[in-house]
């Protein structure tokens, strides 16, 4: 037998471990209701007087850029998709590694078997002259690469992979006289195991991905539920409910980052509430302390002799007294201790009488009367402040309309400033420059606060043809003992 050299790149010589060629590529697996009679679209969607916490939340919300569509995807689905993607990558990598390792092992085993067969076939032929194992002498189908390797005196094997079915494994050995003894077969039974392995790997990969999705849904759902509960509780805090605590709302025994977030939000809400309460107390204390000297100042101004200077002093003293009383009223409304003294009144008749006294020049129309349970004193205060605001900052004609439980006051002036329409009334802010120096910005703040005590919703908007429109939506049921706001039902849309 000739000396065996290392295997050539194509056919594999028997002198060393037969190396398999690279395996074949494996495929980868209706408009809103009007309610006030003119179809302008009033609605209680914006409640301007729910407190400074709500105003702060609105300011934060306006900082979020708008105008672009941003699809909303739940945390549980993001987490599930991430786990599924990682599981798919891991399963694919492991499947490819296992498939390739099994294929290489099968190829090497097939070459070893063919090498042993051709060795036995050579010995039998040289001793008996018979061909076994379907051996051939000088087979014309012998691959050229294998023929060249055998002519060099080597016993070699060769893989012929056409990509259709198992590869054909050749083995050849040189004989005397330059002849070549060769055998070849496909080993289809051995490669059927590889198909079963691929099927098992596919089923395992799908199971891993499905299990990862289920795990992601469970884990993400738990985390998403806690975050939604925290968001709901934080929204209640932003609406002014100081008794809500985010940490109590999310519950749970296992501590995670959600608990840290909840504690931070609770601490922020407590600190903000303490600051607002301290501010309210300071405002109330200052106004209360000023009340006595201002009353004395007004009394002293009345004793001044007649004349222009005395009139100016009395006018400014009276303005200062009104400001102090308004500040005290705002402080009482901010304390959330005010309660309505309810009586049943005919809204149209009540408003008509008050308009004749408060603003005789204003127009009055009762489209549809209704009997409501309300506090007449507070309702008169709201109506008076709305009429005073229209007289100071608007232009005639001023018109008051009652339609059911909806009371509307409209003027034909420049309208409400944009900041008021977005944030609601704010104390000591009178809006645009043309309103500067006229009032202290407390009238609408007091009106909104008194409306809350009544359980009503006070909304503000500008009419399309110019002018400011303030709409008071009185509830169908009486306010609760805790001062809550009942549901305000909109009138049905007109056909």
C-alpha cells in the first residue's frame, strides 16, 4: 500500500480524520351637544376650578409635543415581544449549532464506514477476485477529484452533495495496474435521523418562543397593572384628592422600582400639598389681619370732608376692602370646607330677578325653565361675578340665557385670553393687555370655586363671531356631603 499523505481539499485521504465539507445552507425558520341653544358646542369638558394641582398637571401635559401620531403599546406586549425575540434568537442559534454538529458527525461517520467498506472490498477482491459491497472497477461515474487523489496512491473518500436528499459518499482505493476500486452510497436511513432532529428542534424552538411570550405577558401584565394603578392614583392626586396615596393604590408584597416611583410621587404630592396649604394659610392670615385696619380706613374715609381728594381716598379704600374680602373668600374656597345650603328654585325666574338688579342693561332669555336644587346665595355670587366680568372686560350687548339647567352669559368683547381657556381662571391674572389695570383677576376664580361647591361645572370659551361665553352647568342631582361633583348630563343633540 502506498504511503498516505494528508487529505487533499476535495477528497479525504484515509491517513487522517476525514473532514466533511461545509454543510449545505440551512433555511431559517357626532358632534357634541350644544345645550345652550345656539349650537356653539358648549360642554363641561374643561373644569377650570379644580385647584392648582390640576393647573400644574395641565401645564406639564402641554409640554408634550403633539401633532404626530404615536402608537400606544402596552408594557406587557413590549416585554413579551422582547422575551420572544431573545428566545427566538437563542433557539435559532442553538438549533443551527446542533444541526450542524449532528450533520458533521453523520458525514464523518459515513466516510469512516465507506473507508472500512472499501478496505474490506479491496482485500476480498485481491484474495478472491470477487467484488462485494456493490464495488466497481474503474467506475466511469467516479468524481474527478477522487480519481486524482487515488492516482496519487491514496485511499480516499469523497462527498458529493447535490442539495437534493442525503449526500452521496464515495470511497476509492488504487489497485495494481492503475485500476481503481470504488464504492458509493447515500446512507438515507442515517440521514433520516437528521430530519427527525430538525423536526424536534423546530418544535422545541416554537415551545421556547411560546413559553417566552406567556412569561412576558404574565410578568409584563403584573408590572403594567401596577403602573396603571399608580397612574390612576397620581391622576386623582392631580385632581386634588389629597387622601389618595400611590403606594397604597398599587399594593403588592414584592418591592420593585414601581414602589420607589410610588413613594417618590407620594412624597412630591405631600410636599406640594404642604406648600399649597401653607400658602393658603398665609393668604388667609394676611387677609384676616388686614380686614380690621381696612374697615377702619373705610370708616375714616367716610368722615373726610366732601371734595375730590376725599372721593379718591374713599374709592381706593373701598377697592382695598373689596380685595381683602375676595382674598378671604378664595382662601375659604381653597380650604374645601365650604358646603352648599340647598333650596329648590325655579332657575329661569331666579336668574331673571337677579339680572334685573345686578345688570339691568343685560338682555335676558329663558329658553326652557327648570327647577334645581342649589344654594341661591352662591348661585347669585357666580352670576354676579360673570356679569361683572362681562361688564369690565367685554362689550355690550351682554346676554344671559337659561336653557334647562344650563346658564350662559355672553358678551361681545375681545373674548377670554388663550391662557384662561387652557388653564382656567387664575388669581391675580387679568389676561391680555387691554384688560390690565381693571380688576384683580379674582372674580372668575371665585365664580369657579363657588360653582364647585354647588356641584356645577363652569366652562369658558370664545364665540366664533367674537365675544366671551361663560356657561354654568348645574347638576341634575344635589351635591354630595363631601362637596363632590355629580355627573352633569348633556342635552341630546338636536336633529
